[in-house]
């Protein structure tokens, strides 16, 4: 899942980004409302985390504009302003949830998972393909009943392929959802990670699940 974090406090933004990346999210950061709206117009985000007190356009206005242009992805308001009036304003402007600072990071993760579960067409709790089981809540993977140890980025890539099971996904689509805006489109990073997944997921099994479609992309399929 690719997240846009809109936070002008560099220390807090760095802390949240580090924690989210460790939990298999790709994270872009905007430090003001104008940049947030621009990035949302050029990148396909799966979720937004908005601070309220931003330079220029505040978080309420960003949230409202995102909804006005048809953005349906979940929006979490994250701010030190804990008055009930602020919470009501955030929800009335289109936010799906509201968490006040300071917060426990585990609660932020739990709330993000809850927001994503509401969109079951995007993120089911369990993805299966043949004897492969991907639990999106615990971010654990099993093949033929055996646990498979993956890094956060390997898991992100596998989950994305699983969410698109039976459909070929190209490099651009993978980079847009699994990597952030630091991804170098001229690198072979995606190929490297696909090969890592194959070595962990398919080696030793008669049925191969991860396939390459030359000139098109990759597909996870049990056919």
C-alpha cells in the first residue's frame, strides 16, 4: 500500500515514515497542503494521513479538495488538535478517522488496517493461490503450510501481486504502489525483488506461482 503522509514537522514525519516502511507501506511525504494536492494528482495513493496545521492550505481544506475531485481512498486526520469541534470538522470535510497527537504507533497501524479493511475490494484479509496463503492483517505468508520469511518490501510486492492475482501487472503499476517517489524507473530493482520472491516462494515446488510475461510484466497465478 502506498501512503501520502502530509506533515510539516520533519521529526514526526521521519518517525512515522520509518515505522510505516517497516510495516510494508511505501510512503511519500508532503510538508504543505499545496504539495499534497499536487502529489495526489500525479500518484495513485491507497491512503492519506493528514496533519491539520499546515503551511498555506490546512489539512481540512486538503481533505475537502481531495473529496471534491473524487478521491475515494481512506483519509486519516493526525493532529495535536483534540477538541471535539476539530474532530467534527475533520469528519465533515471527508476524513474517515481522526487520531490525536501524541499517539501510540501501534494504534496508528491498527487504525490504518481498519480503514483498509473497510475497502474489502482492495485488501481482503486473506489472499490465496494454490497452497499459498497471504494474511494481510498479520502480514504473514505460508506456502504448503510452511511459514515464509520475507522482508517488508518483499511482502509488499507479494501482496500487490496477490491482490491482482490472475492479472498481469507492469513495472509502472508495481512501482506506483509498492515503491515511493524515490524509486528510480531506470533501475532493475523490481526484477531483483521478483527474483528474490521466486527463490523463496517457488523453489522446491512443482507448481510455480510467479510468472513473467515478457514485455508486459508479472503475474501471480495458480493456473
